[in-house]
C-alpha cells in the first residue's frame, strides 16, 4: 500500500487539478486521504481492522490474479460511495478523500505487480499463461508455506520507490495548516474521532516537524507515480465529481 506522504501528495495534486469548485473543504479532503490508515491508532489494533477500513475483508492483494475478488473490491467501493459519499452533507469531502485513499492503494498494488510481471517476463516467464497471476499472488502472500522470497523482495523494493517523502515533494498547499484546521470528526462506521486525531498529530509531528525525515531514493519515479495516480483516480471518479 502507498505510504502516508504519498497519499497526501496525491491529495495535493488532485486538489491542484480539480480546485475548490469540486473540493469545497480541503482540510476534510486531506483528512479523508489519511483516514483509512488512522485505524492503526485504534486500541488493541489488529491486522483485520485495517483490512476492514480498506474494504478488504476476505480480499487479498485487491484481487490480483482473481477477477472475481477484484470485482468484489470494486463493488464495495461503489457501495461505500452510494452509502456514505452520496448521502453526506458538509463532510462530503471527507468521504471523497477516503475513497481516493482506497483507490490509490489498489492502483499502487496493481502497478507493483505490473513491475514484477515485466521483470519475470524479461526472464522468460509468460504472464498470460493460464493461472500465472493467481500463482504469483500466492507467492507474494504472507503465507510462509507458499511465498517466494525473491519475488517478495523485488515486489517490495520496486513498490517502495513509488513512495515520495515530505522532503522530496513540492506541496502546493501548506499541509500542516490544512491538517491542523479541523479536528474531531469521524468516518462513520469505520474510523473514530480519537483515532483520526491521534493519527493526524502523529503524521504532523513525524513527517513535517521532524528533522529525521528521509529523502526518497528515486524522486523522479515517485513524482511520476503521484501524477499518474492522481490522473487515474480523477478519471475513475469522474462520474461522481
């Protein structure tokens, strides 16, 4: 999944494209882009909590290698849009940001698999062979009986270079001021007020007020991913904008 600053950079890019004629409440939009991962602040957090906050209960790797599961994730996103975004009032941009986060994580994961497929294809594999992608998904899973360490290492290394750092991205908005502007809101049925407050404070202090923030190893690739993801998400959500 994409990292925190990458999500904020994509939110910043989307806002620079759409502007305030579409996104009326920028603090809530930015907050929504962080909200799914705010589940980490939940008391007695478990991995299943994050699966739920990302609409991935029973879904592995966004359905890569399994079209039926991939369709299930898309159906859940559409249901979330209908139930929460389309019925929202003044907090509509919060739910818009939440949806963007979910789609960015899916896009990030599938692009990482595309990189791995190309690597394997260059080494003689045929990604279009029946069952290839389903088998590959199993070898990237967390099941120690099926995973392939070489594939996992390549997957992780080539996905990590898509993540931007706070030092390497030229934000158009003052992220700290935006995140500080509004507190004490929740994403109904998914993320509570306390979880969001704790998570936002941690993000502000650790990524924007810390001198220890590391630079990205491949800034150009990360920036390209931000631009590509923003364009992809806007196109996918054009029907609700």
